[in-house]
C-alpha cells in the first residue's frame, strides 16, 4: 500500500505540475501548489478492551489554504500511509475549488482496521486521535469530516472530545455529525446524490444537439448510449426528471458503503437500471438470458444487513435468498458490459491490468482515485468519458460546507432546501468543467484541474 499511496501522490502531483505549466505558472508557484503547507505525523496509545495498549500511527495533512480553511475527511484503514493521506489532501484542495467552496484541502488518517475493533475501542481511538489534532484544527483553520470507515457516530465522539479540550462550543469544527449534534439533513446521502446529479447533467449534455464538440472523440458505443439516452429522456434538460422508460441505461456500482449504496439507490429511483453492486467480499448480479436484470437496491441493503455481506446474498420479491442471483468477484463487476461504471470503494481499482477489459462508456469516479493515471489515459483515448473524483464525489464536501454554514449561522434548513442547494452547486461545478473541456477538447479531469488551479492561484499572493 505504501507503493499504491506513493503512486497516487505522484500522479496527483504530476497532474498539478502539467496543468500549472500549461497555465504558464512560475516554478515557485508550482512548488507551492504541490508541497503541503503542514504535515502532522504522530503516534498515540489506545487502550484495547483486554487491557493491552496499542500504539497507532496517525496523520493530518494540511495541503493548501489559499481559498479558506483546510477541509477534508479522516480515514481509518489498515493500509493507510503518509503518501496516501498527502495525495488525498492534495485532491481535496482541487475538489473544494472545483465545487466552488471557500475551503482549502486537508486529510487525516489512522493506520488501523476499525472492523476489528469493538465500539468502545473505536470510541477511545477517535478521542485519542482528536487529542493529537485539537491544537491545530478549528472552524476557521481546519475542518475534518468522515471518510473511508468513519461516520457520523465517530464525528460525534470527535466533536465532543474537541469541545471538552477547548472548553467552548464549536460545532462547525467537524462536519458529517449526527443531525442531533448539529449535522445537516441530507449529509449522509450527499455524496451519492451529488454523483447522480453529475451523471444526469452529463447525459443531458450528451443529448444536446449543438453541444457536442467534446463528442467528436466519441466512439460508436458512446453514440449508441447517446441514442439510448435521447430515447429515454422526457426532455433534454433533465431537470429533476426521471427517465421515461425504466430499465434501459445500465449501471454497475463497486462498493456498497455510504457512497455506493446511496448512489445506487438514488440512481434507481431516478430510473437507471442498477444491475450489479458489490462490497469488499464480492459482487452480485441477476442474469436473465444474455441480459442483466435490475437489482432492488433497498432490498439488497436489507439482505446485507441481515447476512453481513453481499456475497451469496440476493433479495427478490421481499425474500432474501440466492435464487436467480449470482455472486461474482469485484474484478468481474468492473468488466461487466454496462453503460456506466461507478467505482465507489477504494483507489487504483481500474489500472493497467484490467483497463483493456473495461466495457463501460462512462465511468463516474465516486471513490477517490479509483482509476490510475495509465488507465485514465488509455480509456480516455478510447473515447470513454470519465467524470473525475474531484467533481463526481464533491457532493459530500458540498453538504459539509452547508452544514458548516448552518452551524455558524445557528439557522437550519430542511432536507429539501439542502438537496436543492446541492443540486444548484453541483450543476454549476459540472457546467464550468464541461465548458472548459468542450472548448479545449480535453478530458474532464484535466479541465477540472485547470478550473481549480486558476481559482487557487488567483487567491495566492
Ligand atoms: N471525505 C469526503 C471527501 O473525500 C468528504 C470530506 C468533507 O466533507 O470534508 O470528499
């Protein structure tokens, strides 16, 4: 994983360098955009239930604060290393700028497998981690949030510990909190919801007649998808619309955590045909002849809750069983003949080993860094449209921002209000990037980095 983290960091830095050079930035400015402003690496003790004390390694990396306080999640993962946290902090700087938020980028992590901890151990770990970072975070300094394997409950322990250390209320210092502790309605679903908003915005551009400059690079299978989308749209504007005829545009989602689950659920509600989902143990599909049937996402979730994993789990007609369903591996899911592929788990899953077998025409990067640089280049050249993580999954940090605003104002919005603000902000972010990509005939990722760097640099003196 050290190598994986290193690779991810190198590719984020290389992309910044390449973009910055294209924008004609000076060498010292490029260095400032690449180097993190602060790197905190520490170890800390956590008492286990059996009385033993484990010494854990943790990080908080503050990458860039030109646009505002550092913002970004904290992940608990056994393979987390410094390079990975730094890469993710760098991507947060770009993501916040792409999303139009008044934030810089940061990220935190602890090298631990939280799935092997009891709830009491997890609480002690969360509180000990905060003791380490409390002195250099704050609502106008650095605002952490959930990431891989962390959730509202963990944010609740963290904000509680933070306020005890400080001796005053400061709800806005953490986002992604439970609603009862100042969290925002709609935050839990926000990343998945944002991904679906971006997917719809993309499809609506694909069917617009005059706006197909970027489509000149399209391959024939994407043209087929375009026809499918046109046929299924009530109107090309797609505003809050469901697809006309259900079950036409197929999606496979890798990852059934907070991000993957809500993406799959909201996409099916919008009329897409979600035909495969997976968790870390495996994937499920329901084949019928040479086609794949739609999965009932809420039922699949119920089944996962009951059985612990998705593997071997299939729910049909309210009954959970394996009849009609089939278990495949995560690798096989990525290679399914679907229209849209949504990697929503971990980084580097689409890489030089499987890129030639990817059949989807659109990839929505809901995880951070799921497509390696090599695969990105190969697939883009082939005409696959890849919506980059810094745009596709920015719904989470966008609603984190809305939570922060509500905490600071002491005034709270309804879920509908939050969702409609999210939609407006995501569409605006998408449009800026689409426009740049179409105008310059460059992939969306490159366009996203250009849009972000222009904003960041203009705020740096
Ligand atoms: N961890 C999420 C991300 O990677 C959310 C960060 C936040 O809300 O600050 O975007």
